[in-house]
C-alpha cells in the first residue's frame, strides 16, 4: 500500500491538478498526458455540461517568454483553423494567471497505439487514413500554417476510423518569424519523422510536413520505421544518408506504385518531393497512376554530414577542446 502510493507519486510528480479539482469553470475528470510543456486533462465544463480536453502549460513554461509565445500561437492556430480532420478548438482562457486551451475530447486511439498494436496495416486501411490527414494538412498549408511535428502521437483516430490532427505546439505561421526549429531540434522530441532540412536546422515549409506524413505512411505499411537506431545521432544520420528501403520489396502485397508514392514524399531534397499536400493527395487517391521511375533513383544524394547541426555543434566542441589543449601546452612551454 505504502509503496503503491509512493509509485503513484513517482509517476506524476508534476501533475498540477487532482481528479475532481475545479479549474475555472471546469472539473478535472482524468489526466490524459504530460507533455514537454503542458499537462493534458479530460474535464467537464460546468457551464454547458460538455466533456472537453484542457491543455494547461506547466509553470516553468509560463515563465519562459519563448515558450509562452509558442503556447499563444498554439491557442490561436487551434481556435482559428476549422476542418473535419483537425482537432476542434473550443476556446481558451486564463485562470489564476495560467493560460489554457480548451478542445473537444476525441474518443479513440492514438495512431501510435494503433501502430504498436496492429501494424503492419494493409494499404486499404493506410491509404484512406493518410488521405484524410493529407487533406487536413493541405487545408492548414493553404491557411499558412505548417505543423512541423506530425507523428503518430499527434494523430488521434476516432472510433469511427476518422483521424484527427492535434498539437500545433511547434506550428509555424508564415506571418510570424520568432521561433525557429533550429532552437528546438535537440529537445523537440523524436527525430524519427524529422525531414533532412529540419535536421539541418531550417524552419521548413509545407514539404517538411509531406516528408513526415510519408514517414508515417511507411511505418504503417511496413510495421517499422524506415530509419531506426538506438540514438538520436544514428537516426538523424540515416535520414541524411541511408537509402530508403523499398516498400514493395520488404512487404508482400505492396505495389511498386504505392512504394513510389511513399518514396516521392520522402525524397531527401524538398525540391524532389511532392510540391504540396494536394499533389501527394492526388497520387494517394489514384495510386495506379503514380510514376514508379522514382524507385530506380532512390531518395536522392546523401546530405553531407557537415550540414547536420548536431554534428556541427559536436565539431565546434572538439575544435574548442583542441585549441584549449594547444593553449595549455603553449603556456607550459612559455614558463621560465
Ligand atoms: N482532444 C484530445 N482528445 C483525447 N486525447 C487527447 C486530446 N488532446 C490530447 N490528447 C492526449 O494527450 C497527448 C498529448 O497531447 P498534445 O496536444 O500532443 O500535447 P504535447 O504538446 O505535450 O505533445 C496526446 O498524445 C493524446 O494522448
Ligand atoms: Mg503531442
């Protein structure tokens, strides 16, 4: 009993609210997740009797102007964009100086859980799901919003099979310039869906989301990621340099056309990818017409290792160390 309650404390040490607590006009029903910047709760809106989700940033984040600015952007994006494939924003508020976001509750499983439990999935299941996500993302891009953090954790699939895109916490809006991905990359979570240009520290554009969606499509069909490794560095190096495995060769039942669609979305050079989500969508809707010649070309030239910002930082570190040693040795030599 004693060790149980200790374990409970260990698991959610930063949870700000307990079940049954009241926060503004909401009653906390359950704790859904603790993310990098916020806690996510299922709650009951006392004013209208609706089940909602509250995203409440942690105190540390509220004190950091850059993070605060990002949360404000997430509120704005979530409450402005309206599309059947996007999580529906229900408003935002501020209580005891804490800002919060209210969204509809999505009943279902995350795409992460679906992949863990059921992948590899057949093309008949994967293609319609990727199409819906591509359609939602095309709408975002047409409204000048780039998600930049598309991954299975940020897709919820409703019990009726419809996907919902959530979490615009890293989104880039074209009219704002402040936050660059370069400042975030090492802490931004998994590199598994990161495009080569993001790895290089660029802000990315619509084609960055195309790459991430292509990676998810690969993972769902193959049952594993295209580029895997035990460390951040290994995964990143593979995105920059390793050849993309051919889906039609590793999975029976996958046509070269479907493999080509995935390879086109995952081209290393953004200029070689689908130019936008609508072009990707159009091939997904008519896979038989996809151009398979891309399979012979692979995914393009390897990106030189020195363009990788993590390796650049490491190289600078090593250089500084060498200089320090040289200075120390020289200083020794100068001693009378
Ligand atoms: N509207 C929702 N309905 C159900 N679960 C949700 C909802 N929003 C978030 N979640 C759960 O909370 C997790 C984290 O939410 P997310 O917005 O992605 O936060 P973070 O920015 O911390 O990643 C999701 O992966 C999902 O499991
Ligand atoms: Mg998330």
